[in-house]
C-alpha cells in the first residue's frame, strides 16, 4: 500500500497541473489557430502574431497600448530598467539579422528570441545578436528568451565572450515562460492585460484565441514531459510491477462495484417491485416484475466512464418500443431515458463518470423502483389501453 501511495502521489502531481490549465476554460469554442493545426506549433507563426500585436502601426486598433504593456511587463521581471528614452518612433520587425523580433528606436532596442517550438540555440546565438544590435549603434535594453518548456534556458556553453561581455548579456537576458501559473509568465503578465484593455471585438477575439492556443500547447508539452518522467519513474526499482498491479486491480474495480450495487438492493427487498436481483455475469439483473401479461426486466451495467440502466418490457414473447414508453410516461420518467437503437428493445439511461457518481446511480435506481411501485394502477391502465 505504501508503494501504491507513492505512485498515486506521483500521478496526482501531474493531475493538479492539468486541472489548473483546464480551469481556465482553454479549449471552448472555435479557434482559428487550432483549425490551422499544421502551423500553430511553428515558431514563425508565433513570431508573426507577436510582431503584429507589438507593432503600434498594425491594424489591431490598439496603437501602442500592447507594446507599452509589454515594456511594463519586462520592467516588472527585470532587475534593471527597460525603458526607452525620450520621444520614441518604434519599429517592430521580423528576421532582421536573423533575430526573431526586434523592437527598436533610433538609439535603443529589445530583442525577442522565440523558442516556443523548443528549437535548439545555434552556436553563440545570444551573444551574436547582442553584438549585432550593439554594432548597429543601438543600446540593448533587454533580450527576451521566450519558451514553452519550463526547463529551457539559453545554452551558455557555446558563448564566445569574455567575462565583461557575459555579465552585460546576463544582466539583459530575461527568460520568459509562456505559461507557468505565476504573475511573471507571458499570459498572466502581458497577454491577459492586453485582453483587459481591448475594446475592438475582432482584436479581442484574436487575443483570446491566441491565449487559448498557447495554453493548449502548454498542456500538450506538460503531457509529453509527464510521460517522459513517468517512464523514468517506472524504470526505478519495482515501480513497473507496482504500476502493473495497480492497473490489474483497477480493471477489477467495476466488477466489485457491480457486486456492491447488487448487495445494496438485495438487503430488505430493495429490489421490489421486481421478484429478485441476481448477477448476470457481472451485471446486476432485476428480474420478472409482472403486470397482466407484461414482464419487466432491468440490467444495470457499471463501468468507469458510463453506467447504464436498461429497462425493457416483454410482450409476452417479444420486446417492443411502445410498451416501455407507455410505462415511462405513466410514471413521469420518460425524459430520463432514451431509446437504445442498437439493442432495439431497451430504453437506455446513461450516467457518466461512474467513479464520481456511484451514489447517484443508486439514487436514480431507487427512485425508479419507487415510481414503479407507486404507479402500478397507472401502468396497467396505460398498457391495457394501447
């Protein structure tokens, strides 16, 4: 049990992170970025979107609001000032000198290195960009290293710099996560604030959809990271055998739940008005409640994702749709059931997430049995006047 508890704790840690993302209503509605799913993982798409949002002259109708919010964001996470001096005529360009995004005036610049697609650094990449901008006569205020992967950092092992240059670059280098659940990630620290100040409906839609796709990518990456960690975990000691044992026990759980369900209705004749409840394999079966020439039966199928109560009326050698429909109308529960076209003889009640709602399945069954008992006269009248 101690080893089971350790495995469960390992799984729950990942579950909490996924729950935090799910709570943000990430994936609701139509999302244009997801429609072009072959491209939303590509670095260039994100650089294009960010350049447009940061450019004061773009047609998002936000003028320089998004850029100013971005600069404010960098100031909050930087140990030194990231402020453009004087009257600023901003340019925001892509792929200038192979830099993903450069925000500049005549004298100063911010460089954004986009690693959302988890690309490797090229040799001496960050120092090369720093020197490139500085050699063009501009002061480098900040170098933003933007990543989806929470553990990704600039590869300093390939830097070809002396100690003075290393300190200069490090003082300006800001590692920014797209989302890590803190006020200092890109979504919380900047994108949410852009959404708050946006009044144009088209721009607001783009911002919200872009936020959603970033969160989706973060969750996808977390899933991959978790599976990698989980595989490593299973390779330690006897963890694989423990996990396999837990999986085998988990598969047996619906059978146990079916037996406890049957035991519940066996006590004190709770199965009435049916004549008995017995197990048909691992399916609780309510058998032979009769009114006139009609025989009622009910199966309760229990599984992890969906449980179902299957109610049928036999007339006298066959099953038909009309008879159970009349019964359900008579007891006021027709809306709780749906016709099972596949079986052709059942009205079918489904209850999802059985592990969370085992009590609700029992409650529903008890309610249904009580309705059958309380309305026997109505049922007989409904059936005999068809």
